C-alpha cells in the first residue's frame, strides 16, 4: 500500500513539465529569498563535470534535532525527496544522499519506504516521465556525531571515513563527495522548494522579514509552559514565541534568558524579547538560528552553570582535528569548573575571555568557531554572576553545589523527621530546640556530611528547608 504522503504528490508531479534547459527551471527558486547559496554555487559548475547532488543534513544535537520529525512525520518525507529531485534537475545531478542518525529508526524506515514507493511509481530512478532525466536517492546512517553537522565532516562520514572537517578551499561545490561537485542543504530548505515551485516565489515571500523569508521550526523547551515543536513566520518576536506560543514561564517565575541555536548558540535576555527572529538579527545579537533549538531559562538558572553544561557537550563532540578546538575547549571547561567550585580568580576570567576569542578565530570548522558563543554571551549579559562566583564565592541562583548549602529554618521545622528519613547519608539529626507552637525538636543539617542531593528539600511539606 502506498504511503498517503507519497500518493498526495502524484497529481502535482504528473503535471510538472521538465523543461529542456535545466537553467530555466532553476531560476524559479533563487528568485525567492530562500537560502540557496549552495544551489547557486553548484549551478556555476561547468556542464561537462560529473555532478553529485545535495546531501541532506539532519541536526545531531540533543534537542534541536527533533525538528526532523516535522518533515518525516505525515506528509514531509515526499516534500523533501521532491525538493531534492528538483534541485538535482536544476544543477544536472543524478544522485542525492540523505544523511540520518541511526538513532532515528522511524525516520529511516519511512525514508526507505518512501524512496521505494516513488521508484515504483516512476518518480525516482531512470528516465523520469520518459525524459532523459534520471535521479536516485540514497540513504546513509550516521553515528550521531555532532561534528557531522559540518558539511565536509558529513561528506567524510558518508564516504565511510571518520567524521572530521576538511580544509577549505576546495569547497564541496568544487570537490565534495568522492571528489565530485556536491551541494549540501538541510531538510527544511528542501521541503520549501516544492511549495515555491507550486505556489510561486511571491507567495512564499509573504511570510518573513526583508532578508529572511518563510517560516522556521523551533524546538521550544526548558522553563516554559508549552514545550514542543512550533512553526513560526520569520520576524516573530521572542516575546511572542515564549509568552504567546510557549505560554510563559511556569510558577510565575521571572524570565532570565533564552538559548537559541543549540550548544553553538548564545543567550538572549529580557532586553531582546522584542527582537525579531531572523538569521541576521540573531547573529548580530551574539546568537544564531542554528537548527531551531530554543531553551528558555528562568531566575533559578545559573548562567555560569549553563555555559559549563554546553562546554561539556562541545568537549565531548569535538573531533580533535584542530588544536584550538581540541585543547582550547578543554581549557575553557577547566576554568568554568573552577568558577563553579569557587576556586577561580579574576585572572582565570581574563584567560577564559582570551581563550574564547582565540578559539573562535582559529578553529578549523564551525563547531570550534561557535563553541565559545555560550561563554561570550553569558559573559556579556551576566558578568555579575561570574563575579559573584569568583569574588564572593556564591552562586546567586543556588545551583552550583560547591557554593551553596541546604539549611533548615528551626522556627518553621515541626520536627516530623521526614527529611531525616529521606537523607541518604544521615546528615540530618535532631536538635534540642522546639519551636514555639510545636511539640517536636527541630532538625539540623551537618554540612560536613551533606552531599547536596536535595532530597530533604523535596520531601519537606512545610517549606522549612531552603538553599543558601
């Protein structure tokens, strides 16, 4: 049985006329503000060169990678394959490659089924619609390496090599997959191509800003009431995304920051809530669009700890090919760890800033070049928190375990002993003090034994335990 989303495109494709000159077909897409830099570059390749078509990259980040399921679920698979075939025709390519994480079994299964059914229907394969145009789609599975989001590392991975970036030039449009001209686009770009071909560039350009047209899918998460995948027109403000669509911050907490662009992005603050979401605007504010990650943080988040979290991820995912990224990110993580433990000095802060700038300028690929973004953006907007960790040896958000303690308010404690029973290391004991109006002695925490697991605070029904 044919998949519904494959069957749905048959009427359009059957009436789609392949023009004798592919360049005539290509003109329709670049006239839109859709980002087709690589398509245009590949279009400049001389006609006698043997071309390979685009590789579809699937983001391999933890949360933002969810956006692929917007394309894969229901009707999306056929739209991407159709967009790939149109792009292949536009540049004279005969092969297209999907690069998908092996951890996405549903996506892999649906892609394979869709490719098979389109081949059986004569929409992929040799001599499509009885013309000289032949196009085949192939599927390659990746191991989930974050660095393979970089186009040349991705190409190496498809070739069966270790996913490490290549020096450029030559660019993939000149020498790419197996040393043949290749263009690389993501699923969102290709999914837009059939719509533009069918409805026209003007219709597509109705949505968005002057320089960024169309819509964008975000994986909205973190401290927000409505989490999940949302599609918004370019030019939507962060305030609309967080409060109108996301439903605001839970429990009446105060908004603190939003991290856009995943681990390589930056933090935007309350001052940026009315900023328009588009590619250029986010970059100008020290962040990026990336693959659509949007993590909301409230007043309970420590921004130094946030920077440390993302740096741990970057260190794990660095391929190790260039020393600025391989060694520099480790050194930045060490300094951030010292800061969160209250062991750093102001000299360490200066070193962190200098390291971040050098790594940004000297790394081989975009992973290393954008790795310092979380540090630089949090330093720019929340330097007071860094200073509190270093000078005052305190974490204002009470997140960093080395700089916080749990305390029991002896006046509020009714002596029920629930916290004492919850404690896994027996760090809580009775005192001789009985608060006025209570019958049982209050409890106290032995800070030398406390491992700061938070079990006591979570179990207290009378809010007698707090973090300080």
